C-alpha cells in the first residue's frame, strides 16, 4: 500500500457535490471483485454524468486458495485478494470498505416458481411486490441452501399477461413468474469469512452468468434470446437470456485448468509448461502441418532437463476431447432446461478458456447455434489487459454495482423488520446467539 493517505469510500463524502448521474445509477466510486480459480481481479469505478462507467483503479493477481469457485485455502485466498484490492486502491487513491463479488461457489442451482397473491380489486403497490418476492424465496427455501437472486421474470394482473411493472394497476390476483438462484449456505459463509479477513464487506453477490451477460451481450441478444457461456479456469457457467431476462443458469466443474492438467499428464511435463503450450500452440482444429511441426516439451522429473519433441497434433488431440466434453455437458444442461425457442439461436463465449483457437467453431458444431466471442463492454480508463473475454464477469460486476440489470431500481427487497417488542427481541437474540 502507498504511504499517502487515501480518501475513504463512504456513503457521503462531503466537499464538492457529486455530479448528477443518470436515473437508476449510483453516485460516487464503488468496487467489484471477480474471484476465480486462476485469477482474481478488482476494479474500482464510478458513473460519469453521461452514464458511462469510468475505471478509476484496477488490480489483478493469479488465483490462489480457490478451486471451482470455492475457498480451499483461506490464508492464500486472503493474501491474493488483499494484493489485488491494494493495487486497485493505490491506482484509484481510494480505500474500499465494501465490494460487489461474483459467485460461482456452492453448486448454484437455478429454479423457477409461479406465485399468486390476492390483491382484492385494489391497485397493486410496493408491498404486494415485496410479498411476492418473499413468497418466492420461501417456496425455494431448502435446508442448507440460501437464495442468491430472486428475479421477477413476468407479471400478470388477472387475465392481462406480460405486465412489466404492475404497480398502480387494479386486479383481483397478482401472478408472478420468479427465477430463484440459490447456493449452499456453508460456501457462502466461507466466502464471507474470506472477504471479512481482507477488511472488506460484501455489498452484494452476483451470479457469474448474470454478470457475464450484462457485460458481453448486446440488448438485442438479451431481448431475442441467447446463451452466454463463461469458460473460466475452474468452472464453466452458462446463462440463458430471453425477453431481457435471465431465464436459467447452470454451472459445470470444468474449465481451462482441466485442459492444462490433461496436457501435463499426457505429455509428462510441468503444469507451467503445459499452460505455455496451451496458450501458444493450443487448438481444437487439426491442420495438415500438425504432424510435421514438432514442439519441445521438458519432461517432468528427468535429470539434465531432458526435452522431448512431440508433434503439434498430439497437443490438439489432448485438448479437443476436454472441450468436446464441456460442450456436450452444456448441451445436456440446455436440453434438461427445456427452454425451447426461448433460448434463441445465439451463443456468446466469454472467459479465458474460450480464447483457445477453434473453440468457437467447435461450439457452433456441437450446439447447433451461431457462436461469437464476447468481450466486456467498453469502459473508460480500462487497461488494455482487462479488455479481453477473461474479464467479462468483472465488467458485468461493475455494471451491476452501478445499477444495471435490476427490475425494480426504486425498491429494496430486503426482509421487512419485525414488528412489535417481542418480535424485535426474538430477532435480537437470533442475531447474537
């Protein structure tokens, strides 16, 4: 950390007034943290008067203490996060107190519910919306799991369907379709402990596919239907969008690190050199020259640093089966979701692992859809290093923290405080016992 004092990030900071920002966008600087198996990235940004996010600080570190989104070594993870956040704070000259964090740990599950609430002929109000959301959470409640998102997909007031915002409309019954994403409570507690160990609080948790979609999909893709597939180091997650809503998510314990390990095992080399081979020569499509092009491979455990020569075709033949397995699992997830035409005909690949040559072509063949590589939306001040597909989730977290992607910007869906002295006393004991 630099020795010069920093301005503390606080809800109100005094001094000159903040410039006016567009409706629904937050004022003042904010920070996000993308925690992955192979990298950890922190971005500090703020929304400017024209509605564009400017990056004030950026830092990243090689991932440590994280496996498939879960914390496996608390000390190592804390050290990596502290270094990452510290670099961003130094660049922005701001000390963060809280961050918006991505979530892919705890085997997240995506489920949909329909809720009906009697209104009795009066106009729908904020309380009715809150009741519907809380009822969706109650229906989704499972022992040992905790709801991460309860997303309203659609509303109907009596027989009138496809209502965007039912408030102010008169009806007898309010119907709502809800998308609930939950995860294991213990994984959340471990993640919270890790962030707290870095002297930070979690402002909000955002599903990785939701963040990737906010960053890499254009509005028409979210409206007409598309699938975003974030291929990370330890996990691959997918989100299905349609009618501007996130309809379904799924997570697979497969990623770019598994390709690296396959190469290390198949070629009897180190993980570091396997990663280098994957980055420089990796491909899933064969070419006529692959048999003739020989690549140097240092053998693990051999004396005098013995180096073998292997044809590039051998590298391709090791990489391709793992990506075929990944896309086959994705296809199964989509088939099981039974979304049909709502999923559209577009696939957008993000994440560092999607940068393997030929990955998009393989996905197009196996999924039977149009495929493109997605990158984070252009942000002012974002370093060139962070403009590739590997930083799509980080860019989406920044958009969410700024206020994008939410159905009801003017409402707080937190649980209402208990009423009455006895209820307040019970709640006091629950919080402290």
